[in-house]
C-alpha cells in the first residue's frame, strides 16, 4: 500500500488521463471523473480513448490504482485534491470558453476540506473569479491552486514524469504545499508563486513558442525569395544559446488544441484589459497565411488546381498524436477543394478522427501508396517518422504528376529528386530558381508543364 494521498482528476482527456496515469505511477490512487459516459465505460474496460505513446501500458499497469466514474462524489469522498483537466476551447470571441470549468466549480459541495487544482489552461484572473464564486456561495473552505500543464501530446507521459518545471500558484494555504508534495518525487524544479502569475506562465509560454514558430516561418518565406536555405539558417541561429534550436523548424503553420487557442486567448485577455498585444496579432496572421502557402506552391507547378488530384500525407496536427484539433490539414484540404482540386488523404493514426472533421468529399486512403496513386502532387503535412522512409521510386511510379511539396522539411530532397520528382520544401529555395543546384544540373530535363502556373 502506498502512503501517498489519493487524488481526484476531473476530465479524462489528453491532460487528465495522462495526469491520472502519471500520479498512479508515483503511487497515488486516482479517482478519475468525466461526464462522458462512453469514455468512462471504455476506460473501465481498459480502452484508451486517445493515441498517446506509453499511455495504454501505464493505465494497464496501474489499473488497480485508477478508479473511473461519472459521479463527482466518488472523487470528493476519497480525495481532497481535485485536479481539473476539462477543456477550455476557444469561444466565438477568441476568449477561452470556461463553461466546463465553471460547471465543475458549481458541482462542488458546501461542506468538506477540498482544493481545486487547475490544470486546464485558463485566462489570468480565473482563479480569482473562482475563489470569489466559492466565497459568494458559502464554500470559503474550498482552496484553489493553479498548476498549469506543459505536457506535449505525442510525448505526454514522458513529459509528465520528467517536467522541465512544475509551476504552483497559490495563496499560501495547505493546498499549495500538498501539491508540492505530490510532485516532489519527480525531482523537477518547483516554482511557487501567486495564482495570477502561474496562470500567465502558461499563456506566455505557449504564446512565446507560437511566436518562435511564426518567426522562423517568416524567415523561411524570405529565404525562399532570396535564395537562402532556412534549414542552414536555423542551424546557425539555434547554436546561439540565447536562441536554442527548438521551435526553429519552419512548416505549414502551427495547429493543435493549445497554441491557436492560447495565443488567441492571451490576445483577447490583453484586449479586454485595454492593451493591444500587436505582436500576437502578427503571430496569428502569419500562421494563417502559412497554412495557405502550399496552395501557391502547387499552383506555381501545376497551374490551375481544378481537377488535379492532391495527396495529403499526414493529417494530425503533429506526429505521434491522433489529435486533429486545429490541424493545418483541415484548412489545407478545404482550400484545395475551394480551388477545385480532388483531395485524397492518409494518416497512420489520426484517420478516424479526421473523418469526423475533414471537409466533405475528401477521399481517405488505406496507406501511402494508395494515397499517391494517380496524384498530380503529394503534400507532406505531418512529419510522421514512417514518411521519412518512403520509397520515392515506388511513389514516382504510382503518381500521375511529379510534384512533392514537403510542408515540414522532413523529407530528403535528394531522395525525392533522384526518383525524378520535383521537390519543394519550406524556405529551402525554389525549384526553378537559378540558384537551385538541381535545376542548374538538370534544367533541360524539366517537363514543359512545370513552372508554367501563375504566381
Ligand atoms: N492537450 C494538450 O496537449 C494540453 C497541454 C497542456 C494544457 N492543456 C489544457 O488542458 C485542458 C484539457 O485539455 P485536453 O486536451 O486534455 O482536453 P480534452 O478535450 O481531451 O479532455 C477534456 C475532458 O474533460 C471532460 N469534461 C468536460 N466537462 C466536464 C465536466 N464538467 N466534468 C468532468 N469532465 C468534463 C470531457 O468529456 C473530456 O473528456 C485544456 O484547458 C487545455 O488547454 C492541454
């Protein structure tokens, strides 16, 4: 028997389930609550509702410590610390929608010694508002701690067990100390601060990372125009330890359930308090334009896209997840269809999820080779590891056309070109530019149709 205290986790999605399994690994009994009855029934049968490396094994390993229920009382009865990991999606205004958070707050009873530990990403001031709500409704014995989550989908289990830091925002009561004790075995730096600052750490971190991505995407776009290779530029920048190499990979824009909504929420939060956060407006705009740049590249090679068959490899917003929320593939597929193209798509893991979200009319292929069959162009959208090992001769044989747009700079340009295909990455110079060695070497071999499109 572990002497660690039992805890509750409310919301068993990407964050909640990983948090629950992670604490179970540390020895805690965890009472997991969700309003989604099907999800809870599945979890009780050992079915993991999401794809997250290592999660299924961890849940199975600690099945005895993990208790699943749709009844919040099961958590209230056994645990004083209740982690909240419900969704905070964007609302129409761009502010975070806190309906689920306040529904949890509203379900807390008047009696008992409990604390809500907020893992959900919420606007600065939410903790203050929740505490006020507790006081106004006679539940002033309830404690509140902000403990934002920084895990990354695709490596969430590892991130939970090896966090860069744990941020705990509290009012100096027992609950903050109890949370610190829970995380102590991870030997990570633990930062204690006030609630509002902890809330801001999360929003500011995501906004900064998104800014880094939009920045390198702009450098890539300028590199493309000027003949520089952004991969070399990023390598040169990243070795400066004030900059660092991470988040310097250009691509076709960031997506996912966090960056777009958190950047927008911070921008709105600033606006609501009277401050115009100009930089974030640019970060968002660059990102939106970046998702559409692929269209220009395809048109430059293929001319009009009407009736052209375009294969999308990868649909999830990043590799190693089935999460399709705000994935760039959704915008890209819609835009391609808008241009009159036929879209065929393949993703190794996210296909089922994608089928609910992709625009009507997209074809789904069973594997890479079926996806590229008779395609005029292939676009790498998500850099799943298996796409790095594709046999480009086989692909060239199956395709109708010869255009390959590498939206993540994840392919080997030489391997693609040596199969007789035309490679275009992001910010790596343009095929057709005099500076491009492939073109200088083989200009005469270019089919006449290439490069004849507008723009
Ligand atoms: N996904 C990430 O990578 C990540 C990383 C850091 C922080 N976050 C933040 O964590 C929060 C959760 O994100 P997620 O991706 O895990 O969301 P999710 O949609 O995967 O999971 C949310 C879960 O909460 C449940 N739920 C909703 N209302 C509920 C209620 N009243 N009571 C009990 N359960 C309820 C839903 O049924 C769902 O299972 C968000 O605020 C998000 O911004 C997410």
